[in-house]
């Protein structure tokens, strides 16, 4: 059996703490770590840490990350970064993360 892909899903929410708000979901093909952050700065630092220390090979960002936040995380690492897209995010008061966190 092949080694599972190690991926991360990073979501942004006010008060998100990557040290506390994290959980693994493991299947035979994918091991996914879901982690909350409270800012774009935290997301950049977390992405670098996950790639270097956890062997994360792909990152998906929640729809709360706007174009600027997505670009910041993608520039911080050398693994593929994808994003769920909302023009406005229902969990962030119908705003873009760029407005709130950028």
C-alpha cells in the first residue's frame, strides 16, 4: 500500500488558535489535518511549520481566505495550495477575509 498523502485544511476564524484548534482525519489514502487560525500571519507561520515538521504535501484554505490571504500562504510554502472560494463568507459576517484580516 502506498503512503497516504498528508494534507492540511486551514480555516480562519476570530479566536482561532492553531495550538488548540486542530484535529486529524486519517484514511488509507489521505491524512488530513484541520487547523484553525485567527490571522493571516498565523496562517503563514502554520503553513511553514506543517510542511517542515509534519510533512504536509498539500494545503487547502477555507473560503474565509481572500485573494490576498491565499497569496500570502501560497508564497510561504513550496507545496500546492488550493482554496475553497466564497465571494463573501457566511461564517465571517458575509465579508472576505481580506477585509477582516488583510
